[in-house]
C-alpha cells in the first residue's frame, strides 16, 4: 500500500543518533528532530565546531570522535531508536560509514537513513569515485547479519542549490560572471539541503513506516527546474547589477575548482554537469516555476502537510520530490 510519511513528528519522543551532524544536511536533520521534541546524539569530530553550528540544547548531546572511533560510535548509538548517516566525500568515507552502520546494528537501532548520491551513477563500477564508495556501503547495508532487524532507506539528492553559494561568496563579489561547463538552457531540479534534512527527520520519527521504507533507494530532487541562464537572472535581480552566465570547458572548470577542493573530487563533481546537460539532473513531475504548486509526482507517495519555508508547495514533501 501507499507509504504514509507524515510531516508532523510522531507522538512518541525518540532518541536519534546523527553522524555528520554538522554537515550540509546533517545539521538540518538535528534541528528538525529537536524542533519535533526528540533527543539527539550528534557525532562530530570537533566539539567546538559542533556547538558553533548546532548550538546548545537540553536534548542535544554532542559526541566527539573520528569516524572510526569505536568508543565514540558506541556512545552515539547506544539506546537510540533510529540513526541518520552522512559522511563527507573523503578517502575514509566507506570505512567510516560501514563502522557507523555496524555500531548502529550492535546497539539495536531500529531504523537508519543513509544519505546517498545521484542514483544514476551509483554503482560498484561507477567512474565516479565517491559513487563507488556509496554503492559499497549500500551493499554492506543490504547484507543483514543474522538476528539483526535494523531497517534502512537511502536518500539520494541530485544537486544541492546551496552548492551555488560558491557563486555568491566566490565569483560574484569580484566579477559579473558565473562559469560552468553547462548548456545555458539545460534544466535541473536543485534541492535545498534543509528540505532533505526535514524529510530524513520525518522518516526517522515515524516507526509505522519503517517496514514500507526498508531497502528503498530514493532519488530526491527539488520541485522546480532551473537553468543556469535563469540562475544568472535571479542573481541580477538580487544584486541589482547584470550577471551573465558563461559556458566554460570541463578542463577549465576542473582546474579552477581544484584550487578549492581535491583534484579527484573536482573530476568527480564535473560528472554532475554531464548528467545535467543530458537532462538527468531532476526527477518527478512536469516543469514548474518556483512558488507554484507542482503536479502530483510518483504514485504511492502521499503529500506531506505544510508549505515549504523556501517558497515551495509541492507534492510529496514540501520542497523535496521523491522518485
């Protein structure tokens, strides 16, 4: 039958472990859980950074430790009902995620939400390094040990709108151009990480849906398509000066990005633009403009109540569309 994910948190107050708690999505999972009245064990490598990003709260406990710190993982997961797992794209990603999954299983966690990456290229033989790592972790999730009853789901956002903050704080203060190896008119359904975080929190705190969600690997996109040309127009309107889009070669973009992120990661990220150009950076219903109600997406995913704070009102979850 249909999967009923309610936007409001369940009446039962839960304890949830969050790995990657200060990350792009994890911090919003933490805030949504606290807003829902739940208790959070937030795993972070740096206690001070954790307090700076998450603040202090009577139901928030920061657990400091590296991703392979068995003691910290045990402390974070013990007596928790559910868990959220996210990890930065790094050399230790696979090892750290597997260690957290094993700790959650050992602690008797009932349900885990893992943050994945774009499903179109997530496979063991993918030419995207971090996609291979995600696929290996998902294989580990699927190999359920005897007497282990932890259920799980993978959320795979396509492209985060917040990635373009690099334009706002990087390129645009010094120039009037945004540059990507993209067709100016190629559309993508960029998603806000806050919406992904709130979706994850809703899944974590509704135990009645654990069985229906178990084993699913779900694409998550924003509700409306946007092109780089339109993004340049939005920047122009917001900044009060003309901003133009410039298409650059893959090589030029990778060279520039490699000054800010590892070269191997820049080579991987550029695959997103290839997918975007090919029309594969979105999922869900027909094209919509921001601020308008979208069409009903895939059957079997009922709407969640309430308009998004980001100006979206869309089926099935605020500003996030499940595929």
